């Protein structure tokens, strides 16, 4: 099964970039979550994309070269978070902690803000990167991902670029690899196995991120476009896609999403932190909870937020 999804792309550079040919494709979906609708055609020019998400090894090189300090390693500014408890304004990040049982949908039962959690200490406490250098870097906020991309002479993908790349040259399929989540019972991506969040059927120690390239590449030769970690895009969040163009002459070309003001979370009017679009799902996506292991799926993430299941990859435009 894996061989059927090995790279079909001949355009691959020594620096790990893969050529994604430009085309018109149908972005979004009318069949799942409301924010994915409406499905609509867009045109995207060709570009180069990182073969894998940025790894801990790569991010470590960036930090050593630049001295970059991530958002998770800095104490929050009280002015940005009116009403926040002073004892919570400490450096840290959100870490998934599997509960033994849950009572209702409150995500605080499995998401814990851990002081001291950051890309170097992905689980907080005394955790470190031993055995994880080839895993995707996590606990990176939007500005951290953008800083790395610019240091590398690249950029973060738009949502349209990301979705085009994730589809691997296929149009109209539910998943990046076809119409079944696990064809023939074979897992095609690192997603949750079991009943989220209380029960995982994966071997102990493999419930979180996996090394990049652990699962088959898609049709363009890109790894981990689905699952493992969510990935930042440069687009501001919008609650739905624009309506399809009425005529083929008016199909949007290289669309860039909404604007910052419209991306603010209406549930927190006092906190004006822009939100960006995440794509791809993660190791925590499960059929019983979050079916966002599809190219069309999307999720809102505040620019200042980092977690143990969000990373990124880069693009280089011609």
C-alpha cells in the first residue's frame, strides 16, 4: 500500500523542497464542518514546499544561529490579557494530558497549561528532545514559525497553497490518499487510534508525535501533510469560505483569506489577538471527536498560542 503513495514528483531539491505545480482546484468541502464550506474553485501558482514539517533538529539550528526566544519561553504581557490571573502570566504552553475519564466536552480536562513547557521541553517539567530530534517541532506560536521561515529565506504557506499541496494532485477525494481513512486497515497518517481522549490503542510511548516520514508520502512527495501536527498558514481565520465565482473568468487567483479584525474571537471581545488558519489535523484527531484529518479541514488558532500538537512547514515562491 505504501508504495502506491510514494513521491510522483521529479522536481525535488537538495534542500528538501518539493515543487508543487500550479493549477485550479476545488478548495473546501460542503460535506463536513461548516467552516469548510462552501467548496469553491481557486487558482494557485506553482511553488516549492518543505518535504516535511520543520523538525526539532532544524529548529534547533535556527535558534543556535539567531538566538531566537519563542513565545512560550516568555512571560505574557499583562496588557494583552485583561482580567488574567497574575499567577498565570508565566512562560509556558498547552500540553495534551490524557485523562482517565471525562465529564462533558470541557477541553480543560485534557489540555493543561504547563509552566516551562516549550519546544525544548515538549511535555514540560524535565522532558527534553532526546529521541525527538526528527519529530516535528511543537510549542511554536505563529511569530516563531514566521521567524524561522524568514531566516530560511522562505515563507509560511497560504491556506490555498497548503490545501493544494495536501491533495497531492488528486481532486474530489475525501482524504489526501483516497476515499478511505485507513485503506485495507493501514494507517496513512499519525492520527488518534482508540476513543479520544480517554483511550489510545497505540503502543506506549507512541501516542504523540512521530518522526517525520513515518507514513507514506502523498502524490507530490510530501510527508505528514495530514496528522502528526497541525500546521500554521499565513491566512487570517474566517468562519467560512467565500462563495464560488459565478463565471470561470472570475475564479480567485492565489487567494489570501480574510483580515485581522474579522479573525478576532467574538467569545473573548476584550482580547484582541488575531487568529490564523491551521491545516492538516494532528495525532489527536479521531473519528469520535475531531474528523479534521482531511485536506479541506481547517481550524482557528490565536497567533500567540502554542501547543504540543501544532507545528509548521515552509514554502518558497518563484
